[in-house]
C-alpha cells in the first residue's frame, strides 16, 4: 500500500518512508535481528526488460566496516580510524519496479547477512513477497528437483554406479543448454531413458511439488540465466576416499571401474592432455 502511494504520488515519498520504516521496525522483534540504518530511494528511468520504469529502493545496513581516513597536514599525514558502510557489499536490499502492479509489482531482492529463521522477516514479514512464477522460476525449480532426485532418491532405489549417476547429470546439463523449451516427458526419455527410473522420477516430482507447495508447469520456456546458475550445483564428481576427486564433464564411456589385488580402481581414457 505504501509503495503504491509513492508511485501514484512521488510527493508523498517522505510521508510514506516514515510508514515503511515503522513497518520494518515492527517486524524486527526477533532477538537475532540486528539493528542498523534504513534507506529509501526513488529512481527514475531505470531499465527493465528494455523498458523505462521508475523504481523504489529499500536498503538496510546491519554491519559496519573499519576504514582509514588519511589527510595531509603541514607536518605530514594524519590517519583516523572510522566506522562506515561498505558500498560494495549490500547487507539487505530491495528494488521495487513500477510494473505489474496488479500482481504486486516486480521486485529484486538481496539478503547477504541472514540465512536462518530470522532472515524471513526481511522477505516475508517486511516485504511480503513470493517468487515470480515465470520461466526462471520453473527452470530453477525443476533443476533443483532433478538434483535432489539424483543425489538422494536414486541411490536409495537403484544400483547405479557413480559413473552412471554422473552420466545422468551431464545429460541433463546438455539438455538444458541445448533446448529452448522444457517438456517433462521429452526430458525423461532423452536424459533418463530407463522406464523404471522415469516412473520413479515422475513420482518424485509429484511428491516434491506437493511437499514444497510448488506450482511448476510440465512445459515451459527454459531460462538461460536460471540454467547458468542452477547447473553449477549439478557437478559430476566422484570422490575417492580423501585422496582423489574425479570430475566427469563428458563421455562416461571413457572411464571404467574395476578391482585388483591392490583394491578398487578407475581407468580413464583420453585422447590428449590439455
């Protein structure tokens, strides 16, 4: 409500900034929530999706850094130790774009300080926001679901070697990087392949959606930015005791597993050293 009033009448900025500050204070009762400084700014002619739009920025600093102020004098230099806000590392921030008002405005947020329960006050209690359900949302969530399926569900249900699991990960990364649209049936048959694992995957997706209250479509346009971020967590790594890690980026047929009198081993084939 306060933000809407500012966009409708920028002259009410100061009045509404007081209301917003009071609202933040009321939501900051948790003992682990730090105090700090709160800032509000109105920015014009910002660019979002190649369109000019006004933006309201809400920022809170909770930590201060020590910095040195050096000044010259007739006798030399004076050095002072001061406390200040590091402008290169934002503690908490929110940009509210004056677009899609009927859906609650488009918002971009950051919280670099809190990760526990007390962090919810900034996103949930103060800002009252939820993820925008677009191609980024769908792509990010399906990648997260598949990661959990590979890491947690497959080892419990199927006797797949680490190499086979790595192969499934690499196939999924290849799929998302080469395709422009996601279809869950196409993904299952091209990446997973085996019928019994596909059935397990479909059941896992349905249960995961219900448990986490996610509304994800089975068909959507793939977001390149979500793929770039999400595939970083899909790494094909085989960890061997505390001695070696094997990273598999491509053809899993070039690695073999065996055992001899010395113990277990992996045999790796390659064409040239890079």
